[in-house]
C-alpha cells in the first residue's frame, strides 16, 4: 500500500482538515498539537512551513486530557506534515515536483554511519570535485566531492518549506558547487558560515570560467604569482553576493532569515553612513563571518560553563543564528573596525584609502610596512601599479568623456573615478585641492599633467 495518496487526490485537497482525515488523526489530538505549535487555521501551507524540529517537539510535549499522546497519533501527526510539505512544494511547480519529492520523516533516527573504507586515490579522482579556493574561500586549497542531484533537490525543498514553495530568482540561486562547499565547511568541519565574496557570488559557473583567465600574474623576474581576486567594490556588488550567500544558508538550514536580514540591513546603514570608506565596511563584514563569530562562539561557551544565561535563539547544535544576532549588535566590534578608523580618516582630509585595524597593525609592526605583504619582487611599486590599473585617468587628469564625472563613481569601463596620485575618491588628480599631492597631476609637471614631463607650462 502506498504511503501517500495519488497526486490528483492530494492536489484536490484545500484544507488541513482533509489531511487530518486522510491520516486518521483524531481532531482532539490535532488540537492538542496546535496547543504546542499555535493555531494553524485551514491553510495547508501553514503546516508545511513548520520545521521538522517543531513537529518532533509537538509530539513530545502535546497532551490530551493531561496525558501524553499515543505513538500512533504522533506518527499520524508526522504524516500530516509530510503530505502538507509535498503538496505545498508541488503547487509551486519548481524543482520539488511531486515525483521528485524527497520525503523526510521527522521522527526517523539519524542513519548510522556506514561509510565504506576510503577508496584509492585513483578511483576518487574520477568523481566530480569542488575546489574550495575557486568557490568559497581563496585561502582554502582543499578539494571535496561534489554533492549529488538528490541533495540539491533536498536543499531546494528546505528553501521551499521556508517560503511556501517559492524558489529564489536566478541571480540569487547558489550553484551546487557553492552549496556543497558551504555545507562541507559548516556541517563537516563545524566551522563558521563564511564565504569569500571575492569568489562567491551570483552566476557562479560563469564567474569561475572567467577566473581561469585572470587568476595568475607574471612576476618581473620570471615565474607566476596567484592573484587574490578583489571583493565587491561597493554595496550593490556586495548585496548581490550576499543574497546568494543568504539563500545558501537558508537551503542548508545554517542561519535563520531574520538574523541574515538584520546583518544585511546593518551593512547597508554603514555603507550609507561611510560611502567613501566602503573598504572598511566590507573588510569588517568579511572578518565577522570568518573570524569574529567564531570568537563569539567560544565566549558564549565559556559563559554557559560559568552559569551565565544563554543568548537569544541559542542552540548548541546550530549556533550560527544566535551568533549572527550577537555579532550584528556588537557595537565595540563595529566601532573598532569601521566607525573609529573611518572617522580618523575623514578627520585627516580623506586622503588615500582608509586602513582597517589589521592593515594599520601590519604597517606599524612588520619590517617594510605595507610592502611587507606585497608579492615578493614587486614591493611598493607593484602594489601601486595594481591600484593604478583600476583608476580612470581620463577623470583624474581632466580629459575625455569622464572629465566631468562625479568623484568616487565608476566609468563605463569599470575604472574608479579617484585621484591617480593619492587614490582619494574625493577629488581628481588635476585639481589643486589634492592635499596628498598638492595638485601634482596638474601643476607640477607630473607625468601626464598640463606641463608635460619636467617641462614648463604651455601657453595657450
């Protein structure tokens, strides 16, 4: 006998009561479950949206006439939820179609580990793999097996269960490689839900194809150097990558939507407050997801061991929602990483690019200062050359189509409208108000200035 009704029968049902009747669940027992989870009304989607943990908790705590419910009633309650999910997901007609639906029994024990012995390296090499450095984190050189299509369908169903069956728009849809990498980092390694937005973002496969042509740079003395791809240059680019990251977190059940939305709104406020210091805002967000929430997790564990109360939404098995709430509200962190350095930079006239605390520490304590972290053989000249590649010289030197563009914006070619001498986003290089160079690009015979190299000012 089939566990579920036919698709035609199920899709004809319009209310929860019809599912309760099909499962054979007594109406009084169903009301006892509602006492635990809240009133569900008649909409089938209201049941489908409940997490599996809530279904299990209702089976544990629901009581009828002061007594616990019978196991058969708990199983029937689970059947109502399983069928509701299948109906809701199928109604949207996305990847979670009726025949492709992967059933989840909330009361089933986790499967015992039956992992076979490690396969020989030659056999493992035949499968598809994910290079973490290309998909998730440029500093991670490991390779992992790519998840199969069944896992992709299950992750899509998880998202649909949270949204009433709706699926993300294409530009917010993470690839299977991205989901595999983030799942491996959080579930297998128990590490922070971090993604490097220099490589993680929308349209992953197209981006990775382009990366193959620009991931290596020649060194002057011979040989090649791996180039770390830059992160998002502004809030709009960050938001595009963040939406993919947030969708992946929801599909994998890592962080709740409210915690993700709160962090995104905080980044938006900071970017509006300090538009010229976007570098600080992005670096703070990157370090928060990579390092800071891990420090917060250790702090929370120490506090719990000392008998202190648990933070909001704390779940030891899934701590990231609570930690995102804590991190977003951590004023000391945001002041240290963004507000204080941005304020100091603005007070000095907004010259150059503001440095975050880690960069200032490098400049202060490492021999050679900032050039110490530049690639060997390049030094400060190579670092400057890399920055100049991003400058629109038409804007900075006052000629061509971009001569009247707004400082800090970008030209159609994607270059930045900043000073080519001090790299400030507040003025052009040919303007006399450039404090970092004294109008060097226009008045002092700098290369490309109005005097020519080392020459005198031309007449007329």
